[in-house]
C-alpha cells in the first residue's frame, strides 16, 4: 500500500476510513454501493493488519444514514420489494 509508506514516514498513529451499514450486510437495489462499501471494509482491515507492526492504528467510522430525497426514494422501492416477498 503506497499510502502506508507515507503514514510510516510521518509516524501517523491514526487513519480513518468511512464505513456504512451495507459494508456488513448488502442492500437490495444498491448492489454497486454495497460492493464498494465491502471493499472499504476489506481495505480497512488489511491496512490495520499491515500497519499494526508500526503501531499505526486504522479505524473506520459509520456516520449513519442521512435523509435525502434519493434515500427516501430507495426506501419506498425497498418497501414495495419487501411486500412482494
């Protein structure tokens, strides 16, 4: 990881990445978004293991869902999808 060398040189002790709930459980109608968040989760875990020997901590945070028109539209579609099952 190229950024790891930068962190090692600067002796940074903390690097944060943003995570989301769909990084733990995929969401219907959001497959591409789910895949990208699974990738961020994997990158965070790999970086944490790689940088642990240099005592550099790598963490992820989950800011939660932000209500937007797009999010509301997804929720409505999910409700319809769940009713069909």
